[in-house]
């Protein structure tokens, strides 16, 4: 092997390893966590983008990434049989490295939340417990969609308690709506290897935030924010309910990106228009990176 060929082989190895790290993290979905943080903060009345919201976004992206790594660690035996191309079975990332990264990410995220407030730190501990519970027991757990939903809801809660000590009705309402959205999304994901979906409650749960928003919004700009959310969810669902050429994986990836559009509704109700623009940006960035790194 020539010197050039050795260098080329080394570069390919580094590239494959880097891709393995990013694929384990499902890094393409991370922007939706950032918009979740902005929405949770807005529910507490914190509509300005500042240092605290930046620290929260970084911390909760670290938690999300840790959860994704831990998920693959827990699914290693199954992935060896069913998805051998995943980074751990393929050997592009070792389980020892992945375990160390999980611990480092949870630790770093917790330290960042501690720097914000005690309430944020405690919320992070609860979020960690929910993430670990989901990753350890999701394959045979009929309540796994609820556990998954609770982790996203806790992103709202973690951001909210960083700015307010008073529980608000809006937090309860929109956390529940986000949770229902995730439950419906997760239910649909579990039907990929089954006959076509005939139940329509998932579609209703996914669209429910739009109905609640329609009742609460009082301005034309607010109504305009609703259009992308409704249009995108409807488009995503078309891949679920069509009789031929269903694409559950494609629908799920699109619905995950749509989480940021749900966040834009929360931000619009709070009058956080800069946040709305950032949520739309998060939506676009998620879709862009999903082209290169699978979000599911």
C-alpha cells in the first residue's frame, strides 16, 4: 500500500468514526430540543433570547444526546441481529467509548443546569431518570410512548422552572399537548412492520395543538404561524394513511422536525416573535441534517 493509499484509508476511517458518533447522537434532531427550550422559557414569560436560555439549550441537548447513545447501548443485542449497520454493531464506535460519552454528557448537562438554578438541576435529575427508564425498558413496555413523551415534556418543565417558581396553567396545557404529540408519533413509529394504520386518534392527537392554538390566538400574525404546523403535520400523515407506498420512517422523521413547529405556536402565543423565527430555523436545520444523518 502506497503512502497516499494509507493516508486515504486513515481519512476514511476518521470519517466513518465521526459519522458513527453523529449517527449515535441522532444529531439531526437536536435543533428540536433547542426550540423546546425556547418554548418552555416563553411559557414562563421569558421571551428574550439570553445567556440563560443558551446554557439551558446546550445542557438539554447534552441530555438528549446522552439518551440517544444510551438507547443504542441498551439495544445493542437487538441491533446486532436487526440493524448491524448501526455504529455499535458495525464497530465504528466501541461500547466502552459510548458508555464514557453517556456519563460525560449527563455529567456536563447536570453541571450546566446547576449553574442556572437548583430548580433546573432537580428537573434535570428527573429528566435523567426518565431517559434511563425509557432506554432500559422500551421494547416490551406498552407505556414506552408515555415515557418517551415525558422526557420531552420535561424539557419544557426544565426551561420553565429556570425562569419561574410559579406553576402556570399554560405550562400544564402545552406540556400535555407536546406529550400527546410525542405519544402519537411514537405509536405510529411502532406500526412500521404492521398492517396499515386504521386508527385515526394519532392524527387527532397530532392536530390537537392547532385546535387549542386557534382558540387562544387573537391576531392575524398568530394565525399565520398556524399554517406551517397544520400543513406539515397533514403532509407527514399522508405517508402514514396512504394504502400504497407507506413510509412510516419518513413520516416519523418529518413529525420529529414538526416538533419545532409546535414550539412556534407556543412562542407565538407568548409574543416571542424572534423565538418563532428561531423555531422555524430549527425546523429547517433538522430537515436539512436528516438528509445526511437519520433521525430515527
